[in-house]
C-alpha cells in the first residue's frame, strides 16, 4: 500500500490517464449493454406483434407494445384507406386501447392535426421534445389546449409505400422520445407495417372466404329450394316418377305417387318385376328390351326400343299409363338413365265410362223422340206380349218344341226392334232370355207347361224396360208414350165397321174412291219405314271396326200397309246385321285384296225398287 501511494505521488499523470481509460471502458460496456437491451426489446416487441394475425387484435397489441417500449402515455394509429387517413386504434395508459371505427383524424380532437399533417406531407418522423414551446407547433389548437410535453409522429412504410402514421404523446416529461428510444422505435415501426399488411391480407382473405361461404351457402339454399320445389311439383303432379340406370334397378328417389300406386317402397327393385310381378314372360321381354337400349350407341335404335316399351299396365287394379323417357347425367355412377312416368287412368276411365253412358242415354232418347210413333207401337206390342200374350203360344195341343221356337223368334224380333232405338238395358235382357231358351232347347230340358211358365224370367225383361223408360221420361216427360194433342185412338174393329157403314151409304163409285183414300191415308212409303236402318248399319260397322259408305236407299214411291209390312221390315234387321258381319271385310283385308277401304252394304232388290249394293265385292 505504501509503495502504491509512492507511485501515485511520483507519477500522478500516469495514474490520471489510467483512471480515464478505466472510465472509458466502463462507459463503452454500458453503451453495449444498452444496445443489447434495445435489441432485445425490439425482438420481444416483434414476437408479441407476430402472435396476432387478426387485424383488430393486432392493432390493439401493436399499440400497447409501442407505447410500452416508447414510454408514451397516449398512442394513436392512423391507417390509409385509399385517399383517406383514418384512426383505427387509440389508447392510453389509463384507458387501454380502443379499436376505432375508421374515424377521420382531422375531426377527432384526439391529436395535433398540424403534427400529423406535417408527417404525412414530408413522410418523415417528427419528434417534439417540448411541444408547447417548440417550433411552430405550439400555436396548434390541440397543443395550446392540452399542452403535451413530448410528441412523436412517424410514418409506417411497407415496400416503399406509406400505409399509416403512428402518433405518440407523453404529457408528463420532456425529451421522452430521445435518440436512444427513437432508433429502436424505427425498427419496431418497420415491423408494424409488415404485420399490418399481412393482417390486412388475412382480413381480406377472411372476408373473401366469408363471402364465398355466403355465396356457397346461398347457392346451396337455392339449389335445395329448387330441388324441394321440383320434389313438391313431382309429388303433387298426380303422376308417378321413378328412374333407373343400366342395372335396371329403381333409384332411391321417386315421387310420392309411386308409393300410392304400388303400396310399398320401390328403391332397389327390378323395373321388370315391378311392372309385371306375376308375368315372367313379360319380365323377360322388358329386361331384354332395356338391355338392348343401354347397350346400343345408335340414337335411332334407342328410339326404336323405347317405342316398343309397354304403354299401359294394371297394378293393384289401377290402370296405369306408362311413358319411358331418356335422361342424361342421371347419376355419377351412371351417366345415362331412363325416367318412367306413370299416370293413373282410373279417373279418366271412369269419366270416359260416364260419358259413354251419358251418350248412350242421349242417343236412346233422341232416337225414341225422332221415331216416337214406331217406338210407341213396338212398346205396345212388347207390353201386350210380356203381360201374358206369350202364353198363347203354348195352347192346348201345340208342340212344346214348336212353341219354344216361336217364343225365341218373337223375343229375337223384340231384341232387334229395341236395338234400333238404342235401348240400354232392354236388348241385353232380351238376349239373356233368348239364350236361356236356346240352352233349354240344346240341353233338351223339356219341362211341363206349368213348370216352364213359372221359370220363364219375364219379370227381368220387364224391369229392364222400365229402367230404360225411366231414363226417357226424365227427358221427354211422363206422357211421351201417350198420343199427342188432337189425336184420337179407336180400335181397328170399330174403324173397319165405320168405313163399311159409310161405304154402304155412298154410291158404288164414291164408295170405291173413299176406300182408296182411306187406304192411302193408312199406308206409308216403304223407304220411310226402312230409314231406321241407316243409322243402325253405321253404328254396327263402327262397333265391328269396319268402314262402310253411308247406306243409301234407292226406292220408288211405293206405298204399303204398315200393318202388313212391319214384320217384314223388322225382319230385315238380321239381313243388315249378317251383311255387315259376314259380307264386309275389315279395312286391312280389303286393302290387301286391292279393294277400296270402305265397303257398301249389299242389299237385294226390295219390291223392285229399293236396293243398295257393294260395288267392289267379288
């Protein structure tokens, strides 16, 4: 120790120099330590900001980190949006950070507008160590009012483009944002710009994703709505819709009407067995047809195969109309398929049947009304015969077989007469009665007269007549069978006695002339009596699917006694019927034989003046 003091006293300049060098070394170590601390602060700040990717959370974290590292009491972040500069975040040590709703900084009252304008204009960092007295900014209204001490306003750069401004304040201390703090802050600000731009891109991507999700969701809803609308349409169309592909199995999607028609679930069932559950031969045909359809690539052949597909089936006693139509892009596993459309024809058939019944009624009524005298006469004869007149055929001493034949002939005649009037129920019951009689004859079931008369089903024929008459009465009235106004009916015997007595009172010449006049009044043209067959022949031909020319009757004006000729004219019904059935070929046969498609009814000469002939037969 003594030696040391001696050296210090002897060489004071060396000791002073040594102390100076030691102080310099300590100072250098201190500066290096400070730089290391600043670098660690920048790294930590970057890590903190990098932990956020969503824009709002990033802005809040960023502002807190900058305020903490800069020693600021207040911080405001301004970002450029196109041509506007808007406050996006603001905070203080007392109130934390608040995300703003893009407030224009000029009208916010939260900062010095002059300081921000300077930074935006010069694109340089501005630091005021004592803002209330420094430079030209002390006249700024905000600074004058709030008298902040330290202010830092710096641009934020990203790839050579100014994207924002960071504004910091400290109202307690001057020179807070000195050179040592401003340099690390520059590094933090450069990192901020990168993080903001990344967050903006992420935010934009998120918005795009949300928009895309909304578009996809909306489109999905539209498609689902369209599918549901189509499903509702198909379910309420009153038709069955199902589809199938090359494997010929029904797909899982089909309309509700199919369930009603078939009464069960159809998915996975074979189309052929579905349409013909109890017809193996039909199943084989349908399967073969559909297999050929799916195998061929020729569109013409496909159309041909579809044209051969069945058009009508009966399922669960329902008549179903079938339509088979091609559909493209049916399913992923099968690019080609067929749709089967099934239409329940029950209501249409019922309507057609009802219309047919109404037409039959109308046809009967019109025919009776236009030929009322003939109908009245036929009805009177029918009533008299079935009221008991038929029993006279089975008188004492008559052969039962002959009586039975005469009865059948008379019934056959009535059947022909009332068929001409298009009666609905009566001809059929007469036919049944005629068949009953013929069966007895063929089986030789000869019964006693009493037994036979008791078993003859006359009441059924009479009931059928009353059924037809009731239909006619509903339209023509209850008195249509009575004589018209101004007419008087007398018996034939009384009329003949009257004529005989009147003739006896006249001279011979006058009596002859009177007799001739009376006979002419009573007689009718034979052509007029046969007009009834024109419509009958045409309708019979239609029922037999044959085509003929309208029946033309060529007759001289021959007057005949209707009483004598009516049985003859009525018997011609069988001549006309047999001619249509046996003498006129179907249209296809006529064409094959080189004949005209329409035939003419062959009718022999009648009384030398009424004839019609087939020009093309034989």
